[in-house]
C-alpha cells in the first residue's frame, strides 16, 4: 500500500512535468504537423529524462526499484515511432542497468521493450491511417499497462534467484502497472489538451482571416477610395474586435472606425511618426503599449495606447497603411497582430490584381481605339477616288456616297465602351458596304438576311464592322472574279448567331492573334456576355470564309 | 500621242483615270484592265507605251505584274495608288512616276512632261522585277497559280503558251522568253522549257538531238542547239 502511495507521488511529479513541458517552447515540436529531425531530438531528450527521472523517483523494494520509468519510452514510442521509442527505452534501460541489483538486466531490457511497444502502437495506428488516435490517453494507458505486464514477465523469466523474483513481483506488480498506466494516460491527456488548444486557436484565427478576406475582397475589387476604405475598416474592426481601425493613404486618414473616432477624423493629415516611418520605410511597425506606446498626436485624452501599422502596397509602392489600435485597458493580442499583417498582405495582392484587371481592360479599349483610328487609308482614298469618278456620271449617287462616307466616319468616332443594337451596327456596316459596292461595282454582290426579331439585340459597339471590313480586306479584295459577301443573323437553340461570309476562302492564322480586329471583337464579346459567346472562324480554301458571332440569348433581355 | 494602258481593280478608278488621261490630250487609251492577267494579255497584244498601274490588286499585285512582262515589250510605268506606303519600292522598281489617288490634274501634267522627256531621250525602261515563283494560268475560267517547282515543262505553240504539270496542261499569258528569264526553267528547244528537277532520263538520238523523259513519263524534244547547253549545264 505504501508503495502505491509513493508511486502516486512520483506520478504527480510527472503530471507537473507534463504541464511545464506543454508550456515550454519544446512543446512546439509537437504542435507542428510534421515532426522534423530536430523535433525528434527534442522529444528524445525530454522523454529520456522522464524515463531516468522515473527510476530515481522509484521506491527501493527488495534490492530492486518500483518505478515509473516505462512512461517515457512508451509515450516516446507512441508519439515519435519505433525508433524514437527504442532509443528512449535504451537510454532509460542502460541507466537502470548501471544502477545494479538482481533485476538490473531484466528491468533494463523491459524498459527497451516498453519503448518498442509504444513504437509498435505508433506504427500500427499510422499504417491504418488512424494517426488521430496517437494522442488518445486510452491508448497510452493500454500501452503502458501492457509494457508493465511484460516487465513483470521478464523479471520472472530472467531474474535469479527465482524465489526472490516471485516475491518482488508479488509486491510491485499492482502498484507499478497501475501507476505507469495511469501516469502515461494522464501525461498524454495533458499533451492532448494543450495540443488541441493550440489547434483551436489556429482554427479560430484562420476562420477569422478567411471571413475578413471573403468580406473585403469584393469591396476591394472597386479599388481603394473613401467609401470602400470605410467599409473595409468596419469589417476589420468587427471581425478582429480591436479598439479601433484606421486606413490611410500616403498623406491622410481616409477611414477611422472605433474608439477615438471623435478626434481621429477622415481627411486629417497623417500625424503619427509611426505611420510616417512605416510608409517611408515600407515596413510593419508595432507599438505594444508597454515599452513602446502609441501617443496620439491629436488629443491627450485619446484612449488608444497600442498600435499596429501595416503598409499597404501595390508592387513595391506603398499606397497607404492599415492600422489596428487597442486602448490602454486592453492588451494587443498577438493573434490580431498576425491577422492584421496577413489581411494587409492579402489586400495588397488584391489591389495588385484589380489594378491588373483594370489595365487589361484599358488595353482592350485602347487596342480598339487604335483599330478605329487606323481607318484603312486605302479604303479612305480609294473611296474618295471612286466618289470623284462617280461625280462625272451621276451627281445624285455621288451625294449618296458622300453621305454614307460621313455616316461611316461618324459611327467610327463613337465611344468604344458604348453598346449598340444590332440595327445600329447594321447601319454602320451598311454605309461601309455601300461604298465598297460602289468601288467594286462590277464584281461585288452583297446578300443580307437578318431575323427582324434580333434587330434590338444589344451588342458592344464595333462588333460587326471590323468583321465585315475584314471580309473585304483579307477576303474579297484578293479574288479576281465575282466577290460575294453574305451577312446573316438568326437564332437557334436559345442562341443568336451572326454570320459574315465571303467567297474568297482566304484565312490567315494571324487574324486571331492579339491586336487583330477579330480577336478584339472576340475579347469584347466574352467580356460582355461571358465565355459562351465569341467569334469563331471556319474556312474552306478558295470557297468560303465564315466568321460566326455567337451570343447566348438569355443573357440579355431583348 | 502616247498609247496608255490602265490597270486597276476598281471600275471607277479606271474610268476616272481614262477621263483624266483624255483631258490632257496627250494619250490614246489602248485598254483598261481589272487585273494582272488581263494586263499581260493586253500588253502582249496592244504593246502600250505607258502603263498606269495600281499596286494593290488581287492575286498578282502591280510589282509582281512587272516581273511577268516581256522585256522587249516593257512600257514606261506610272504607279497609281491610294496610299503612299509603296513609293520607295516603286522607285526601286524603276517606275517613271508615282501618282496618288485621287489624282490631281496638275500632278498628272508633270507626269506627262516626264514621259515626253523619256521618249525623246529614248532610253528604254529597265525593269528587273521579282523572280516568278508562281505562274498565273487560266483554267476553266478560274485563275490558277502554279508553283514553278511543280512544272515539268512549258510548251509554246500556235494556241499560246502551256504549262505542263503532272496533273494537266494549263494555258498562261506569260511568254516563253519571260519564263526562261524569271524562273529556273531551262530552254531545251525553241518551243520548250524544261524543269531539270523533274527530268527522269535524257535519251540521245542521232544527229545530235535528244528527247527528255519527265518523271510523269511525258516526252520533250531537245534540239541540237540547246542540247549542247544542257550538256554543259548538266556536265554529261
């Protein structure tokens, strides 16, 4: 009975050690997802010490020691695997062997076996993909229980004289089995709780980070301005629960939410030296409120005491800061610090992305502008030449052609981001066609067949004209015989199709490259109607080139 | 009066040019052509003094056309184009002048002066033109461009010049002389050009004449005069 009591004392020491261990930096090696070689060394040191300590805390009984030495190797084996378990067992075992006594060899051997049992459990669980049970106290209990029974058996088998061994086992079996098993289970349950807590904190903060990210990304797609900055600051304030949140650009505060908003007002120039330094040096600055404090430059009564200043940048240019404040009576949580930095990094990336998107749109617009500006000089001068020639024969027709030419140029000057109806697009194209028909009076036929119900369909301006011009520039003007151009618009299967055909059957791959008319039309259609719309080209050499515009009908109510 | 030929793929451009040439009183318009093939035919038939030539035309452009004109028939050339991106190239091709559409009357009168000077000095224009890589042929009312590498031989006869390929015979407006000068086809007979790359065997006959068998089995005569040149060329 006394032995059991003494052993419970020893076990209590272990529990205290377990608690201290969990609070120490060494414990980090267990919270990581993958155990590194370095972590293994730490584990080896911790559990070997535990094993040796178990021997020293033991109770001398009949020239032997009733002890809790097995806890170290069993736990090391379960947590770190067979190699670590055996290594710890070997260390504890050799140490025990060096102390002598008639059970020196058998106890030493049993300690090694205890490590192997722990390792066996680890191996078994890992192989069955049930590693989550590694930190289960029940498993630790059973493993230590088994290891101790084995130890008793080893003593009986190896230690001589046999009678002494029997007497010893009778005395120590129950207390040792009970205390080692209970100790291992308790130790493991403390480790598990601590580990779970670390996991939970990580889970909470990442959930928070995701939530902030989700809520802010949409806002930020519109870029940073006074309105979005306020919305952004509100979200960060709500989600982190810090005292106050400020967003600044390079010169002034653009949003301030939370405590101290009575004197921290949007529009104020940046006054805090911390912010100025953060912007100038493009680095994160933190005043924890203890040694370094935040001194409000505006009011002595300001409750704010600690601050985190994170620069917001696009590429390497600082465009402003995001700041998190806590008042005097609250500690600035480490979690919020990490969160603040992470969110700002995320927002910076998002800003970069939205700038990229904007530039891409600008590029398409300017490509189109360029295309319009590049009114084919051949077309212009040949048209004028034709009109001059027609003037000799038919003044009325000449006047018509001039009106078509001016209509064509007027439509060309329309703003590129406008939308037009199919009817307006056809009007533009018609002016162009009238002139081309005059130029190739003797050898050009134009056939137009439009489903009248599609005339009100909305299209990006300049969808049709570049395609028709292309049919002439790269198609009909390259044939010697009769040229035929066909323009059709019809609907099938809930989609609208516009086909532009020429009978030249010439198609150059480069027409679908960036910067070419067809490619730009395709990009703009996809930008407006989504990926189910666009331009496709088919070509039968020397017979027909067909350019097809496809638009899903449900995406616009006509 | 200078005999002028107008080549332009636009009908009103041709009409306008004709009207302006007539207004100067210096020209007799011998013909108007809508493409290069019509132009070659008209040049061979009408032998004009001056060509008013559009650069941008379907299939065969103005520069390529120049390479297809027999040197002995080469008229003076005035390029007429809507846009001046070809000006430099035009002068590289020894064009006499370069007019922009719409053509101004005063500008055209300067061209007339240049032409007159050219004809009083009587220096024949020299155009080298690009080599002919594709021979324009007429095939059942269509224009067919035949790669010179695909031609087995070319034959000239009463019906005109025919290009013979493994898959058939095609009529062309180009002369035997211009094809000999501007392609890698070799003269083997007064009326024949042969593509050495498609020769299967050369059968020597008596009297220093020979026959060439082409890869598709056609037989082409080799005259005494050209057999010697072929031998030198082929080292046999």
